[in-house]
C-alpha cells in the first residue's frame, strides 16, 4: 500500500499522521457542506418557482417551454430542478389556458361569422354530434365464428375453465 507523503519545512509526515492531528472530523465537515449545498439548492428552487409564477402572470404564458425562455436559468436546469412538475406552476399555466379559451369562446359566440360558429359548436359538441359534423362516424360490425368466436370469449372465462376452452379452440381449428 502506497502512502502519500506530504512535505513540510520541519519534516516529512504521512497522510494518516497529519489527518489524525487535524482538529475536525472530515466526514462531519463534508456532511455539513453537503447539507448546506442542499439548503442552497432548495432556496434556489423556491426562488425560481416564485419567479416563474410572476413571469406566467406578467406575460400570460400557456406552456412550460415558453416559460423557460423568461427565466435566468437554462431549460435543462429548469427540468433538472423539477420545476416542470411543480403543482403551482402547472396550475398557473392551466388557469391562463382556461381563461384564454373562455375569452375566445365568448368572442366567437358574439362574432356572427359562420366559420367561428362551427368551430365553437365543434368544441362544445358531444362525440356523436362531432362525428356527424365531421362525417367520420364509422361503425364496423364483425361477425365472429368458429375459433375466433371462442377466442373472443377467452377474457370472460374463469381461469379454471380456460384449459377446456383451449381444447375446444384447437379442435375447431383442426376441422
């Protein structure tokens, strides 16, 4: 085992002798520094959250990607800090989106333009009405017989009876 030698004017000491003479415990020292580092990171995260909420309000932002351009940190740092998943930030962005949607709907409602009325109706329509408006209502009917019909019943069969059903399917497939 190699021992690191540290020189001094009075003589040569090995690392272990020197570290034993130090008045502080290195483990405690680094643990304290790590704790302080975590406290600093948490304070920075809290400050960035407050700044993000202020920017969302001031600039009427709707998307996280837009928000990152207004902050003094990089997009990567924003995501590394976990700010993209902070509840208050997500709620503020959602509130802006909902306010804007309501404002647009009111505007379209009073506009009198046929195109905007159709768009508004599509936004408010249920699935059946929307399918009729778009002409996309497609209903497919499939008739199952033989092995496919038995296979379709598979999920409804209790586990104990599946072996019997499997034998039935095999016999139908061999016919």
